[in-house]
C-alpha cells in the first residue's frame, strides 16, 4: 500500500503556488485546468530526472477556491502531510536550503524510526519532511512491535552530513521525494482506529491512546496514517468547502483493491458515489467517520 497525493483546498493560490515552487522547487505540471470532481486545480511535482519517488502522480494538488472558508480550530482534518526523502543527506540539504531561504520551522524531531522537520505553508497546512532510518535499526519491544518517540533532533549532526566542497550549495529535495504518510486530526480516536484498522485493513503499529494518538500502516512500515485528537477531541467533523485537506489517496495492488472494494459498506461511500458505477471501477471514494475523503486506487 502507498499513501499518495493529497489535494489541498487553498484560497490564495498565488501565494501558495509561490511557496511550493520557490522554496520546495516543485514544478507546475499543468495550468489550473478543471480537475475531476473539484474544479480548477494545480498539479505540482518533481522533474522526471529525480532519482527518488519518480512517479506519474503529482506530489501535491492545489484546488483553488477563492471562497474557501476557514475551518474551526477543533475540527477534524489535516494535521500534516509528510514528504519522505531518500536519505539523511537529502534531509540535511533540504533543511539548509529552506533555512537559508528564510523559511520558518515549527520544530524538529527524532522519532527513533525517522528524523523530521516540521513547518507550514502560507495557509497553515502542516508539512513534515523526513527520512527513514533503515528498518533494521527501528527499535522494537519484547514482542517485536515498533517503538516510536518524539525526541530532540540533533541538528548539528544532521548538518554534518553535508560536504560543501563536494556538494556545493544546498538545495531542497536534491534527489526528489514522495509522500510517505498522512497525519490527521480526528474527533474520536477509537472510532477512527476502528475505521482505518477494520475497514481499510491497516495494522496498528503504535497506539498511544492515553496520549490521544495512534499510528497505522501496511506491510510493516512504521506508519502510513497517523491519527490524533490533540486539538480536535469531540470537535467538529470535516466539512467540505473549508481551507485545508480536500482528500488524499491510498493506492493498493489490484487484488487488494478488489477485496477492499467488496468489503466497503455503503455508509462509508459518499452519497454522490453510492452507485454500482461509483464503486466498481479502479478507483472509488470513501469517507472516514469524520467525513475526511479518501481516494482508493488500484495499481
């Protein structure tokens, strides 16, 4: 399973495009053509010369909606989308390039399985940029379960990965990147875990229920989906038409796609897709308990 392109509804398209193009070096793959089901949208991705995460799918899609409303502070929605780079040196180069450009960071963290940078785009969408440590280095408990934490990131050690004489000026995402996971704000942790585990079939890798968070994945990864109620416990569900996450993509092998399609109950399929045609193709939309839309695709 792969987590793919998030679609963000943005109000000030000029400002947000400028951020992703000038700071992240993303290239505009189209010119705001009408995108299926959502209207004018802009696809952003890396050059096909990138050696990591090269894919037909864009890294990010921006849906321009000048009438988009602000979401309430306790609503369900995007906590952050996470951009995965291939190695520590790429993370160091990206950090230095963004820092030299004047980008503001919200924070940094060592999660034991990965090292991360945190920031926001001009409309407040959370972004994590990270690299994974080799899977054999991921700490595990006595039962073999993955262990994660949030510790201070050793920035000096990270910066030391760069050799200026051989590397030249640092650049953001020097070898490309891809979406590694999505982290959501939810209103009821148990209900969301039930959906993503029982309905979508993800494994629970870390359950910090007492701290209001959980992480789920497929194929032994540390997490493809993160959930938390830190600011949204018993809050409002996700409402279409507000700034932020429009939907995100999950891609699965065709056999898994067929099994998942047959397993989905009508109550999780949006009303506008509750037809045989709507859930019988190589893609369908489902809605989690908070109304967050997910495009499920086969590969």
